[in-house]
C-alpha cells in the first residue's frame, strides 16, 4: 500500500516538474526572440549592417582644410557631406566649395578636404591635372565618369599601393577602358 502512495506522489511530482519546465522553456524562447530584435521597430524594417558601419550604425569621417574645427567625427550612417561640415563647425570664409558636392552620402573612413580659394586657384594655375595619388575623394569625384563610389575605391587602392602610371587606374573595379578614355587627359601620378 505504501508503495502505491509513493508511486502516485512521484507521478504527481513528475507531472508538475514537466509543466514547470515546459512553461519556463516557452518563456525563455520568447525572451530570446525579444533580445534578437531589440532596437528594431519591426522585423521587416530590420537593416543589415555593412562592414563599413560599426555595430551601432555610425561611421567615422575625417574632415580637414577650410573648416572651423577639423577632426575625425562620428556620424550616423547615411549622413551627407553637409552633415560632416556642420560637425566640423562649418566652413571658413575662404572655403572653396564650387566642386564640393554637399549632398553626397558619406562612407566610413572617408577623408573630406575642403580647399581654400587660394589652394583652388593654385591648383588651377598648375597643369590642371588631378594627381590620383594625392587627390581627395571630392576631387576624384569631380572627374568625368567617376562618382563617389569609384572615388572611394581609388582612395582605398592607393592607400595600399600608389599608382605608378595613369593606366593603373584601370585596376580599380568598375573602371574600364571607356571610363579611362574619359579621364586620361585630366589625371596624373606626378
């Protein structure tokens, strides 16, 4: 008789333990899903981070030249050149912005150099060619057929290895013979 009571008690305890473990498992699963999607307003709009963004959705940009407070600034991904200029305290009075695209989106690790009027004047008095080994992304962007993406690729390429001839620009992904023909008369490596 005692054995039957013991077995019934054990069975009741086991059933209660299974119910508790199942309830905890369901609750933990929900918590895990909540943690996975924290920070997103809804799952369909969850954006995939690119390699160029840090985990918080910010990029870092170096702003120099004719700005009031040059330096490296942390901006939200998707920010524009005008946002970086604002972070750098705005433009100085002698800033030359004729060839500057303030609406262009920024990329992580980019350098923006704002020329002064004197620097722009001296550059135009020279041979008028853009040195692909030293030009800013903005200057490269001003070349025919070269937009911000190719300008950034040129900067990244030359950070690893300088160009020794203008023809080497064709090593940049997306710059082929047709684009080279458009820019050949505007670039130099000297």
